[in-house]
């Protein structure tokens, strides 16, 4: 679809006559009367909403992510359960988890895991690149 065809399609949609209640106006006139944003209303209409919903629904604020990551980027390191400012290092050995300790720094906890993995598996160990 070219830009001219897209403009013509938008103009056709905006010129379409719609009845809300007892009044019949074009979609462009309804948008102007409600003071809505034309682009948002067109997006909502193409998303399957009716004109009343497209005009009335407020715009949602974007979801804000927390500043602290929930998990670690390193193998064998997780956030401490109760003290969220600390990192917890652990490794499995024979199906059992061995606690390696906690640290305020994620890199130190990753280093603890690296040492334990080297002791367990030797040079074949999968370690973190710290």
C-alpha cells in the first residue's frame, strides 16, 4: 500500500457516518467533539474496539520496570530471599545444593561460584566470565 492509498483509506474511515445515541456524525466530527487524538482513535478502531470505547478509554501509562534486576546475569548467583540488597551464591553437587555464601556485590558471589565449580569439575567447569 502506498502512502497515497493509506491517506485515502484514513480519509474514508474519518468520513464514515456513525450514530451514537440519537446523533449521527462523521468519525472525524466525533473525534473533534470529544477532543480525542485522531491517531489513538484510529488505532483503537483497528484493534477491534467500537467508536464509543475508542473515544472514552483513557490512554494507559507504560509499565515501569523496577530498577533492580530480579535475577542475576551470572550462573549460580541469585538475590537473597529476605535481604534483597545481597547476592547469594550456590552450586549443586550430586543433586544437593551447597550454599557458598552471600555478598553485597554480584561479582564477588559469581567469583565464589567459579571457585567452587573449578574445585568440583576442574578445567571442564562452566564458569562465569567475571
